[in-house]
C-alpha cells in the first residue's frame, strides 16, 4: 500500500514541477502524465516484488546491484518515451544510448562498492552471533557506525557483555555451591560417623560408660538438628519465603537479650561481652528476625575470639539504627570481606562445629537484614568487626 501511495505522490510531484518549469499545453500535460503514470506503476511493481525476491539472494550486494539496474531501467524507459516525442535523430538517440549504458554500468559498480562495507559489517555480526550460539562470550562486533547496523552492533555487544557477566556469575555460583555442599556433607558425615560408632559400641557391649556415650550422641543429634534447621532457614530466605511482621523494636533491648543468650558459651572460654549504647535505639523490623541476626553475629564473634578476650556490642543511631559487633580475633581476610555475606561462601573452609554451630550464621543474618532493606558490612582483620544498619524509621 505504501508503494502505491508513493507512486501516486511521485506522479503529482513530477507534474507539478513540469507545470512550473515548462508551462505546457494541455496535450503535453496529458502525454507526460501518461508517461509518469506508467513509470510510477513500474516502480510500484518493483517496490512490491523486489523485497521478497531479495530475501532469496545469497548477499545483500546482489540486492543493491539489482536495485541500481532496475532504478536506472525505469529512468531509461521514461527517457525513451520522452525521446520518442522529441523526434531525436538516429545519431542523438545512439549517443543517448551510450550515455545510458555508461550510466547503468557506473550505477551498478557504485552500488556494489558502496555496499561492500555494509556486507562486511553484517558478516561480522553474523560471526559474532554464531560464536555466541556456540557458547562463546568473548567476541565483540567492534563496528563503528551511526546507522541501524551500528545500533544493532552496539546492542549485540551489550548482549555479549551481559552474557559474559552472567556466565562468570554462573561459574562462580557453581563453584560456591560445590563448596557449600562439600562443607555441609562434611558436617553431616562427621556427627553421623560419631553416632554410628557410639551405637555400635553400645550394641557390642563395649561402652564402659553408657551415660557418657548417650550424652555424646545427644550432642551430635543437636548438631545435626541445628544444621538442618539452618539450611532450611537459609533456603527459605533465598527463595523469599520469609515473612517478617514489621513493628518498632528496641535494638538496645534485643542486643541485651542476645548477650544473655550467648554469655554462657562465652564464659566457657573466659570471653567477656560488653554492650555500648548511650540511649535506646528504635528501628522498624521484626523482633525475632533482628534478635536472630544479633545472636548470629555474637555467636560468630565468640567462636573466633581468643580465650580471655572481650567482645563489644555497639548500638547507635548516627542517622540510621546501627549494631556493630567487634571482637579480638583474626578477623576476615581482605579478599573475603566483599563476599563475606554472599550465599554459599565461607571464610573458614574447615568449618569447626563448636557448640553445634552450622557455620551459616552470617549468611542467615545477611538474608534477614536484606529482607528489611538494611545493609550488612564487615571490615578486614586483625580483629573482627561486623555490623548492620537499618533504614531510618519514619
């Protein structure tokens, strides 16, 4: 339909120019109108039929060549039609044919030359797409154009860059998951082996002190229960299955309660816990969730603090409600700080199971804080310094 409208518009424009420049008679208007109409119909037929045909060609350069020949051919038809009305001599007509022949050859050569950079760029895009289809993410079109092909090249380059980043993230995630399941498998295997050995000893009558064996079995069962519970909780956090009932909570009170819970464990190693807070600090959050976060940070600090040291719990509001736990342990390695709270990462691959800890406390704490639109951070050692801040309540 657009080709038909374009043909009609070209006839009207041609007649208007003819009227302004030549001031023709009525008969000349009619004759030229017929010629223009015939040329426009021919152009419309080519415009409708050439695109489907061009899709069957092996190169876009052929399309440019055919387009040049057809366009020039339409002009030739018009010129011959006009020449017939001008009563040109045989010599003039021959000269006109020579000029037209030269024009056709020049037009085809020009079209093929101009289309060569375009076809080269399109071939480069095809190579990059083929490389991406085969799994490669290091190819780039590197095409400097400002037209549609250039925009396509930039879009493909951006796509390749994102695919490369996604692939690196996937590989890192695979490695982290492998390490995570290896560590969890170790934690499961160790208490199960202890339980099996204790049960076999009691079955064979080799347990000299059954109560001691039962106490050991109870401890290992608690380790397994805590590990399974933490894995389940972490899975719910990762999948967004945690619903936190928001209310105004007193972080100072929650920190004090968490210290009371962890203090017996700390006293076994002569570790002191001191809270620093000059006033009540209110925050919008969940009591259970934030209590679990502070307990996990304290538990992590106790497990990594040397005997006879001191842990400081600072609760403050310097623009945002903030809780910081500082210990005198070795702290995080500098390279590990940026991924300390990422899922499936660990600063201690050995993951010592002191006091039934699963070693997933920081990941769970980070999940709760993120669910509350807060932020966790850690600083490199020496000395451990881990904390979180929450949005300022309105």
